[in-house]
């Protein structure tokens, strides 16, 4: 999987060099290219925003730098072009999995200020995606969440390929409780069933716990 992330704040993406995503890049499972939109501005001051037509608060990212940046890094439209926006389809587990299976190249556009000129979305973007019903100061944090969520479904990214199958939302259920050593901590003990080594019973218990947890915390996942 190859990602290209277009942003006016490239230094924000240092976390992608860490942990699972960092190791995935080292082993070649994924590639991440950070593109500075300001580098494509024709303004001598590298300006990328202007006042909105019709008035209103804030500034809007202008067409030219974004258009030229996308044309430069994806001239033949080989990438799925995604604009990270609160108006987009919500990035649920099923969507992140579908994206990882159906696309091997994804371009992410990070908006800022009051967003980007609508003509860029109309001319250059294939899909708008949101990471939740809230507003961020820019698309950079959303882009990192997107890359992490999608990458976990790609072979070679996780050390244990079964991890992604047992995670929350993989079967519309939240994950069961997890425990490790010591057996007792602050008076709380690990459930005895996890100590017996009977895998069928453990699997049954975990499934029951997932259903209980989902019913208590996210009943909407269970449907009617």
C-alpha cells in the first residue's frame, strides 16, 4: 500500500515513523510520502489561503497550490484521492478494511482553516471521508488515524496477523477483556477460565464477554 499525504504542515507527521506504522514502512509493507502543498504555491510568500467569497470567518485554502500538487504527484490518477472532511463518509472498521482490499494507492488531502475551495473537491477528489462527528483544526490528525486504521488490514503490518481478526468491530462486537501477569493486582484476579488451557471454553467465554460489553457500551452495533 502506498500513501501520499498532501498537507501544509508536514512536520506534524513524525508519529507515523513510530511503532507499528514505522516498522511497516521499514519492512516495506507500506510507503508513506508526505507532500508539502506550500511547495507548489506560485506566490512568492508560499501563500495557500485567501478570504472566502461571500464573507464569513476564517480563510479558505486556494485552488492553485492543491491542484498543482495533486497533478505533480499523481499525474495519471493512479491513486484513490480522498479529502478528509467532516462532511464525508464515516471511517468505520468495514470501510477501512474495504479500502485496504480494493486500493493499493491512496492520496489524502488535508484541509485547514475553513477547508478547501469546493472546486478542488469537484475536480480532483474521488471520496470524502470523516473520522467522526466532530471538527478538528486540520486534516493532519485525521490522516494519521486513516493511515493507521487502513494499514492494519495489510499483510505484514501487524506482527500477528490474527490480531486484526480479534479486534473490536471485526464482527460488529467490541473486544473481550484482556489480562496479563500478575494473576492478582490490587485485589483483582484474572478470571479462572483463562488459566485452564481449555481453548474451546476460553473462546466461548470471550465471545460471551464481547456480547456483554457491546450490549453495555455500544448497543447500536447489535442492531435490532
